[in-house]
């Protein structure tokens, strides 16, 4: 679970995104405490974002390309190239925000 300060930072930083960011959750194949905690954190991020983040659970076929699971992937316009194998919390929240914001504000051709 993310702390209140982490959620405040996420909400404030993600409020200016030009379009929603997709957060894709890739669960483990079996039951796992880490997988459950990561999904709960992803739900917190979606709820705290004020609509700037949309959470999606990856179907089994989409999970096969990742070296490890559980994982979170940042997706935008159907692409998902940035993957996290840990929950972005504490000192990792600011880099997560920076990557999320940069991912969506880079010019596209």
C-alpha cells in the first residue's frame, strides 16, 4: 500500500497529463502476496490520479513477454515499454511520476 504522501505527490504530478496513462497490471500465475499488494497499489494509483491513470489487468497472453511477474507497465497509445517489478513507493514515487509524465508529453511523429 502506498502512503498518503506518495498518493498526494502522484495526484498533483499526474493532474497535468494531456491524456490518460494506462497502468497495466501483470499478476503472477498463482496466488502471491506481492502480486496482491502490487494490484492494491495500482488501484490506489488509479483512484488517486483523478482520471489521469486507467488501470487494466493484462490477459494471460500479454504477460508472457515479461521476465518476471507480478509487474506494472506504463502504457500509452497501445504501447507498453516501461515495466516495474516493484511497487513505486517512497523514494521511487518521484522517478515513477517523472517517467509517467515524460512518457506522455514527448512529441510524437
